[in-house]
């Protein structure tokens, strides 16, 4: 029996610690788009070690999303600066089999390997990585590690690449939808999230930003 919209909202909220846009925004999304895409990510390690959250926990969450009528894309972040890449990828394949054995509804899931997607459009991906790197202080990256004073260079790149993976693989329609709803106060530049997105993402990656307007509104700028 299909869930009602309110039940779908409750089911999806049970998979998250926080709903950034609030319950009302999620309700509106489900009314407008009966089958939205949910993103999950998994970072396999060369050690092959798995924990309960990565195994059972992810199966529970993904199956709830599918029962709520969503499609699920799981980003397997196998593109790493350190470690044996063959072992990392093998762990990713092993994890898929574990999820399958635990009962994940794979008919509603698409697995996306970050290495494959970024290699297809390397000319776009690596400029984005470098753009993010130029806008990030070393001290900030080092603070993300338990021993910031002894962090290795490859460990500094890890959070930048993870951020780039998510931005790079996010759907264009989702980005447009988020931008349209984003907080963007008129004539206020300090703390304006839309302008920060343009400064730190668009300019480093694209090099320009153009506002498209009809002639009656003053034309393009």
C-alpha cells in the first residue's frame, strides 16, 4: 500500500539527524516531485573494515527512502589521495554485496563511483578541486584531523576532493532548485550565501557569472 505524503515525510525525517529546510519544505518537495532523488555516500577504506552504521544502518535508511517513494544514489568515494586504490575499490564492491545480503532494495538504488564520473569530465573536475583549494586555508584543513600538527599532504586534499565530488555529481536541477529557494538578501553582501557560492565555486570553476534578464529589466549583466 502506497504511503500518503505525510507518512512519507515522517519516514524520510526518521533517516536524518537534521532537516535543513524544515518539514514544510520537504512536504512541498514531495508534492511537486513524487520521486525525488536521495543522495547517500560511502567512503571505502583500504583496510576493508566496516562498522554497523556502514552496513545495517545504511540498509535501514536506504530502504526507508525507497519505501517513501524516492530513488537513491549512493556515491562511492573511491577516488583517494592515499592508500591502495585497488583495495579501496575492492572494499566498495564488497560493501555492495554486504548491503545486498542485508536486504537492501537494490532495484531502487544506483551506485555512482566517484573515480568513474570524474574521469569522464576531468577537464571540469580538477579545475573545481583547485578552485576549492585556493579558497581554503591549510589551518582549516589540518583542524579536521585528530593530529593537526602531523597531518600529511594527502590528508589535506581529502576533504577538498570529497566536497568537489558532491558538488560535481549533484544534479543540475537540484542545484537550480536550491538556488531559487536560497536566502539572498537584497543589497547585502556580507554573509550572503548565494554570493559566497558564486565567489568560492562559480568564479574559480567557470571564471565568470552572468545574470540573464530580458531587455525590459535592463538586459544581461
